[in-house]
C-alpha cells in the first residue's frame, strides 16, 4: 500500500510522541482528557505533592515530552523558556529571548500566556512581544521568527497549532491581522491569509480536524466564524458564521463533530440608532463623537480620534451577535452555516474557558462557579449548578482524568467532580494563590501552575509532607 504524502508526514511526526506526552495546550488532540494514574482528591500548597518548585511569572500551560516538562515565563525584558525534569521538578535549562517591545494588552493577559507545542523532538514557543522560537529538547535554538508589533487593546494570547509539518498561528488584531502557516522545520512563512480588522485580539488556539475521508484541516475559532484552512496552503476550506466577535476559548473535536463557543454582547434589537447616539453624545453638534465625548462603551476603530458613522456600523456588527455554543458536523466546502450546525445554545456560554467533552457530555465552566452539562448529540441542558466553595472567575479550562473532572478557579479553588448527566462535586481544595493556566496530565500525575509555583500531584505522594 502506498501512503499519501500527508499521511507519511503525520505518521513520522507522531512517531516522536509517546502515549505519556502532553504536547500542547489541553494535551493530545486538544481534548483536555488524560490517562493519568489515580490522582488525589485533596491537593494543598504544603502537602500531598510529589514536588513543588518556584517558577517565574507566566500563564502558559506546561507541556510534557518524555522525561521533561517545558513552559514559558517572563522576568522584566527576559522572555523565558524553561525545561524541568518531570520526576523531580529540577531545572534542566533556561533560555531567554529579549523582549522586542511591549505591546498593549489586557492586564489579565501576560507576556507568557501562549502555551508551547512540540512534535516530540522540537519545542516551539510563541511570545507576543517577540515572535516564534524553535528549540531542540536539549535547549539548542534552531530558528526564530520575529513577528509583530500587534495592535488592539487586549493583546495576543493564542498558542500555535502544529499540524502536518506546519505551525498555524492566529494573529487576529485591529490592523493587519492574519493567519500564518509556518514551516516547522525552518521557521519560514509558507502562507499568510489576511483577516478583517477586529477590535478584540487573538485568544483562541486552532485545533486539528480530520474529515472522515482523512483530510487534515486546521480549524480556527475567529471573530464571527468557525472556519477550516488547509495547513499546507492556507486555502480556506469552509466556514460557519453568525458567531460573536471575540472568541477566547478553543474548538473541541470529538470524532467528526466540532464544539465551539463564543460569549457575545447579546445586544440584538437593543442598540441605539446612529441618530440616537449622536443626540446623546455629540455635545458640540458637529455630526460625530470625538475627544472627551468618546466613552468606553464605543470604539474608534480607525483610530482617527473620533467615533463616526463608519465606526458605528462596525460597532453594531460586533455588538449584535448573541453568546453561542454550537456543535457542527462540517461536510464539503464553502459557507456551511445553514447545513453544518447540529445544535446551538445561547445560555451558559463561558467567557474564557474551553468546553470539555467527556463521554457524550459537554461541560462548560464559567464565571460564578457555574458548571453546565449539555448532551453532545442534542445540546439539551442536563444540569446547571454552582460549584460549592468555588464561586469565582474561571480562566483554566476543565480537564478529565481518572474518571473524574477537575475545574480550577482563578483563586485556585480545585473542584473534583463526578461526571454524568447529574454530575456532583466530590472534593474541594485551595492552593492559596491565583491560577490561570490549564493543567497538564501525565501517567505520573497532574501538573498545576499557580502564579508563583509549579506542582506535581500524584496519588503516591498523597500522604507526604514537604
């Protein structure tokens, strides 16, 4: 049998990864599901861990390759990549890139928010204040690709996707946005597809999708649409439109179904007309809103110092869509908005976190410590309830391991959940700091990053005090 070229490439890349690896944001297949050994229900900052190490600031998630753990961080103008021994937490090497600039970003965003990705032999890291860098697993720099500067009020927080020998990187921004395809072996840009201007920024991380026929696609959740691109050429293959403008979560692939959610402004039918806005805000009567008249609820998209009719038309487009979580089964090419959507739900859509799909149920963790469970086939709400003791903001996405689900709030409240249509909380722990990074799962335990430390929790260490 003759293998197709793309299948050969995928097979060779996969050969470098082990079943125990967690090579990207949310692990293998970006599902958030790991085959970890039984994990302790209680996790505390002073006991019950295999090891704990102080680390510099950063909000990227750890990735696990073989016997090593990798993550990014920052100290002043130093953008850091760290390699740790997975068994002990000992630092093996640290590499730094000097910050090229300081782009504008939301205070919640971070200079080291994007998570690295690896094919098992090379580590690829992305810093919004510099660009992409490739390292060997022993710390040798293989190439670098400076990118930016980036425009927009919230900054860039997307992580790269490694698929079919290419790095796919979303750079949605106010001006000159694009989706890039970069040769993983050389760091050379293979293609760049322009994206329309967007006020928000780039937060969602692309995922790999394989059609039933075996075609590899890079699926991106971008402003106003879910779409797929050919990793090798950048050809836009299909789209599903009607979504809100500032996606922060990532799509989730379950077989031939893709689940994606975007929280919108839900302003349909409630927006003022242009004439009403002028009447309210145009104090000097010159036909536009300018200077001190501009408020935080409107936007000067073209940055000419005022809010005029062109800005208003774009503002309406961004404010109109409702929050939605959708399940799609894409078939064919082009605009699939009317044919691919299996179901759409407007209630309970998280602002930040990526959905977790586990054994036919979609779990959504959102602000206020609310967890929703939806039926994957129909979108029907199975249960909605608060997580006791963890009523908080949520940035880390839920994960599943050892037959249980874990949610982590911003205040590092860790809730283990018994999954199912009538899910129930099992245990609550508190690490006493802030948590933004989604954990990594391995056969040796769960790796959790806080604002100042990295932990390995494993069942064998549950009764150990350090």
